């Protein structure tokens, strides 16, 4: 117990004193996860809108597929990306393996289905509620989509935050494709695993505390956006 509290105190000291190694790891984690979430959102939001508002053959298959992909095992994604980016793989010529770019690719694959499914559900619900009014007003498809995106912006932000939460807490895929290389691809989750195995509990707990704070902040933000969205819609 004394060792635990000593590690907690040391971890707090590292955070308070702005330890260079600690904040380098945190910075890389945020950079990789935010980039992956941004790319995934750029691809997923239009796709989610297309599935929500469109009526075409195979639509239900796509809905089931993306819902199923929300539970993709990270280690499987990491293995597939590893094989694709390895020297013998189709993209090995780009030398992306064991780089932050490889980690971004893996996280995009994990986050994309989450944002597609959540945004599709949000926009489809709004479309069912407003499509008669929009049609009676003579709104074009583009105008209808913009109105739905604007009205559902708070809920769509929660979908993006959910994707970011998945990305920043991921360990299996980034460990495989990034290699957990010091000062290159070492992020919070992989560092916690490594430092705990080495017995360096102070740094592991320090990173764990930051990760917990990030998770708490994300959940508070999700609740806040949902509350704001609900208040505005009731108004």
C-alpha cells in the first residue's frame, strides 16, 4: 500500500513539474488520435448521411456491416495493417510501418465504423422527424441535408467524441503497427503497458491519470453536448 501511494505521489509530481518524457508521450497520443478522428470524420459523416437519407439496394446490408464493425478487435486491425505495410505487403514501398502514420491508419479503421453508424442513426432519426416539413417547404436534397446536420450538430459532435475516445484509449493495434518505439511511436496506452511491466509504476500511473482525465473529459463533453442539443430541440 505504501508503494502504491508513493507511486501516486511521484506520478502527480511528474505531471505537475511538466516532465518532458511524460508530456512528449501525451502530445504524440493526442496528435495521432485527433488526426485519426479528423480523417475518419471527413470520410464517415458523408457516408453516414448517404446511408441515412439514401434508398438503394444493399442499404440494410451496409447498416448491419458498419454496426458489426463497431466491435472490430483492435489486434486484428493491427495485424492486417501490419501485413499491408510490411516490406512484403502491397504498401511496403512507402516505409510507413513503425511510424505515427501507421498508427493513424489503424485508428482510422477502428474509428470509421463508429462515426458512420452513430451519424447514420442520428440523421435517419432526424430525417424521419422532419422530412415531411422539408418537402413541403420545397427544400432541395442539399438544403435538407444541411438542415439536418445543423439541427443534429450537438449529437453529431458526441459521435465524434465517441470515436476519439475509442482512438485515444486503443492499445493493441498501435502496439503492433507502431512498435512502441521511444520518442517515435510511444503513446500513452503502450507506455502504460511497458512501464508497468518494467515496474516503473510512477510513470505508468502518471500516464494512467492523464488517460483517465481525458476519458472523464470526453464523457463530460458528450453529456454536455447531448444536454445542450436536447435543450435546443425542446425550445
